C-alpha cells in the first residue's frame, strides 16, 4: 500500500519512475501553482478591477459616441487580458504532461529491452518489474493532465462568466437613456 507520509515510499516511487517522474512532478507543481493563482485572482483580485472599470465608465460624461464605445471595448479587452494571463501556459502544461509520461515509458522500455539483449534471458518476472517501472511515468502524466483539465475548464467557465458580467454592467450604462426607460424593466 502507498503510504503518502512515508519518506521511503516516496523515494521508492521516484526510483521506480526514473528521472521523468521527477520532471513530471516539477511540471505538475508549476501547473497547480498556476491553476491556484488563476482561481485566487478571479475570486479576489478581479472584482476590484471590475469595480474600477465600472466606476471609470460611469464617470464619463459621454457614453454614447463612437469613441466611448471604443473605450468600453478597451475596458472589456483589458479585463479579458488580465483574466486570461497564464491560461495558455496552463493548457500547454496539461498537454505536456502525458507526453512526458510517454517519454518515461519509452525510455523505461528501452531499459527493459537492453537488459533482455544483454542477458539473453526473457525472464517474465524481470520483464514485469521493468514494464511496471516503464509505465509509472505515463500514469503520473495522465493523472496530472486529467485532473488539471477539470480545473482548467472551471477557470475558462469562470472567465467567461466574469467577462459577461462586466459587459452587462457596462451595457446598462452604455444604452441611451430612452432605451433604458422604454425597455419596460
């Protein structure tokens, strides 16, 4: 059984997985750091930015001209840029994790084939141990990628929701006064 609090268990895990597992865990650390940072930014930092954008928009005396419309688009675009910072890196790291796992599997299998060719022995027990060591990086890479995909989707959903919310806030102030009054709401 895998005891997560036992140092010997982790040392054995890294030994069995080879150097690729160490690289995968470093990539996973960066990946989860970026995911956590995006969640914290969206939850705590971005609402104050929305308030600043809405406040600056409301202070404008001209909200109906072509220039005002472009300023509104600029406010939304700047917000989108701040929300999506780091998201492309998250997507790349998600894609890299299974590939690194596959690299670990290929290098591990090369080691198994090298032992077979040197000893001339096709001992099933020795091959099974080597194949276990070879497939461990793939499991780690797939686990990292699949678990991060869910959270990446949640981040994308939150970004879309927050941008729609900002656009709605700015739309209320963007409509001409007779349109707001005649809408019946």
